[in-house]
C-alpha cells in the first residue's frame, strides 16, 4: 500500500494547523482548554471542584488519519477540604464527522459510572464537547483498558502474600494499602505504585512494602514476565555486568505485571546531579554491550524494514509538527534509509533511555523491557546517545556536557563489542534523533518547537559526511 503523505500544516504559535482536525488549534492551547474543562466536566458528587491548571502531557497526533488522542493533566482542588490532586483527562477527536458524538452516546448508554471505583469517581467518566467534536474520557475510565479500573478497585490484593513473604509465613500482616498512578498512556497501558503498610505480628515493628503494577491492553505483560524471570534466574546463577528489575507475578485475568522497585537511582538522576558521571556511564556502556551480546531465547525480531518504518513515521510527524524543518528531516530520513544495511540480529532493549537504566553500587539494572527483541544491536547505544545529546529529561545539562557524556559512553561501549558494529553508528544516531524529536512533540514538552529543532540539528551534526 502506498504511504499516505501528511497534509501540509502552517505552524502558528508553535502548533500546526491541520485541515482534517481544525479543533487542534484550540485543543493544543492550555489556557483555552482550562476554560473548556471548567465548563464541561461535571462533578459526580455535586461538589464544586476547582480546576486550577491544564497541562498537555501526551499528544498522539497524526499517528493515523482517523483520529488524534490528546492527554491532559488537570490540577484539581476541593475547596471544602483543601485537598488537591492531578487528574488525567483524555480528549479524542476524529476526522469522521459525528464519530466522537456517536461513541459518547454508545459509552453513555452502558452507564460508565458503575465501572469506576468510588474513590476514583470525581467527574463523569465520559463526556462530549460539541464545539470541539471531542470525546472526553476521565481517568481511570478507558474504553480499551477495562482491567485498569479493576486493578484500582483492589483486585490485585491477591498479590499481598507475595509482598509479605518471608522465612515465617503469616508473620507480617497488611494494615493499609495505597495505589498511586505513575504513568498512563490512553488505551495502551498504565503504571501504578502499590504500597503496603505492614506490621510484624510478633514484634509490632512496622514496615513499608512496595511494588509497581504495569497494566497492559494485551498479553505483552505475560511475555515480559517470562523474559524477566529468565534474566533474573540467570543473574542469580552467576551474576554479570547487568541485572533487570525483578518480576513478582503476572495476573493474567487483569493483564497486570507486578514488579519489585528498582534498586539504586536512575542514570537520568546521576546526569542531572552534575557530579562525576563518567564511572556510571562506563558501567552502563559495559552493561549495554553485554546485553547486546547475550544469548537470550528471543523469537520476535525487529527487522531493518521495521526500524526504517519507525524512523519514517517519526520523520512524518516532525515534518507535520514543524513544517520549517521539512526539507532537513526528509534528507536525514532518506540518508538513514539509503545507508543502513542488514546485520546479524542480536538482543536489543529497543527503549533504552536514561530513566530506564538504574545503578546500584557497581550493578546496572535495566527496567521497562517490554520491547526487547532481536534486531540491529547498534540501535540500543544510538538511542541512549540520542536521548543524552537531545537532553531528554536533562534540561539543566549544558549541550556541550551532554555531548561529552555521550562520548564517554560511546568510547566504552565500542571497546567491548566487535569493531564492525561502529560502521553504521552515525546513521543509527541520526535515525534515533529523529525518533527522539517526534517523542518530544508527542510528550508536549515545554518549549517543544525549540527542542525538536535542536534534536534535528543534532541529527544533522551527527550525520555530517553522510548526507549527500
């Protein structure tokens, strides 16, 4: 099938105008959407909640031609108690006329209120904003993640014996439970922190037990559980240059994976702190090199064609979001496509970035291994370097220092892998930086047009001598 080009867009006030989705002009404006949500969201209890702030935090625009998914964080205050909290809200807009209203009526007929745990029911779970032709879903309602509401309603209490396990079964008892949403991607999944206040029945000593719950739309969590269990057993048998976050259990009926809390601190925190990060980066480089050369029983493969499809999707999004970068991004994507060649596949993390790597003493621990496949191993170091040089989550790190940090990692990594792996590294970095630029837009990071342009400029600098 021939790829459909995205329509030309005019970038005004930093956000593209799209003829298929004219409401994006308003939907991308936090101040306008603050007023819209104040007017339309209906409190279930009849209380007069005050919405103080609206912050866009993830937009999936133009990932299909049929709709856009717009996620916002609302700062909500209960004036009667002074309690305040962040409330996630998703707006869905459709290219097909009347589709949002049709879905709203369909969902409303099923009485969505009854599916929401009482403690999470603040606003009507589903709403419709006529002037934007927007369907609104209020977290935790998600028509494609019905298991999320069950998990938040305590269906994971069956995990408590595993969290309270010890040499003497039954010695610890749970006294209080809390579930805190940490991350959420509409229709795709959520990460929750599950905390138990436990007490020793014999001594009366109190203790906190904590784990993380990843709620999935499909059975990907079961595959991740099996992979983590195999890697954990392997690490326990003989140690090694890397470890992984340890799995506790997979609850198939809830499509939920329970994980131990990662030890140590994230590489992102180490780079932010401004101390000497060189030992940490060298340890990470050795760990990534070892992972990419490990003998893992993986069946799924991410081919060169799959990789180029990822790069081209990101390039199309960046060109749509920032038309002034169209020619430069098109040239970069073309160079990556023309220059990369197939190589023997090896294990790759495929989502390697500074907040997915933890260090505890001399141990490097990888988290978020849902995307592990066989592929071109150089994708991993390239993606990590792209996140460092584009300073994703590292705004306080000066650009020249970010490049120095990347150089330390690169030199150590390529000292521990076959020399031939370095031949295509610049191309991989250019492609990864295009993907990072697309991610910056999707996350609606503050000053995203400037950051996207910076990432593209970094890709061009990296690809110097490669571009025709």
